[in-house]
C-alpha cells in the first residue's frame, strides 16, 4: 500500500482464518473466542500503527503467534492490514481513553471511540491479509 497523508495503516495480529473473516465482514464487537463460554465479547477492535515496534499490549506479529498457538486449526498466524482515514482516527484521538491507549502504541476502536465509523466505512477501506 502506498502511504497517504489522509490514511493511517494499521495492523491486527490474529489467525489466518480470523483475519480473512474480519477482512470480509469487518470487526465484530460481539465476537467471542471459540470455546469461550462465559468469555466477554470483544467489544472493540485492537490494532497497532504499522511499523510500531513497541505496543503495551503486544505487537501484532506477537499477538498473531499467540493466537495461532491457542487455535492451531485456524491456519497459522496472520496480519490483517487496513488503511483507515484520518477522520476515523480523529474520532478515536478525540476520546480521552482512546487517546491514552493510543499513547501506549495500541489503536483500539471502541463504541465510543471510532468503532461505528470504522465499521460503516469498512467496505470502502483498503485491506489485505498476509500470513506470517
């Protein structure tokens, strides 16, 4: 992808199966881990800005490896890359909690901080999945 001043390239580390589902359908705030009865829903969507080497919650490649280890039948580790327009990022950064989380390296879209904009714009965003 070619960087654009109006776009931020984000990475989400997960399994190949999940990355392909998210690429197609968008982030699902109601998603629950497989076999995770009693697990709370995801509620948001965590990413890191591409190229960030430190993220308090773990860089995407590490998260992908962890997920692949926990779910060995989901195609191995993968990264979902998505280009997000600045107007959506501005919503996230305007939220005090979203901005604080982003200061630690994680870009987490929550219902009150950009998730609805991200989900509504999802079909129009440039996305790609690459296995690790």
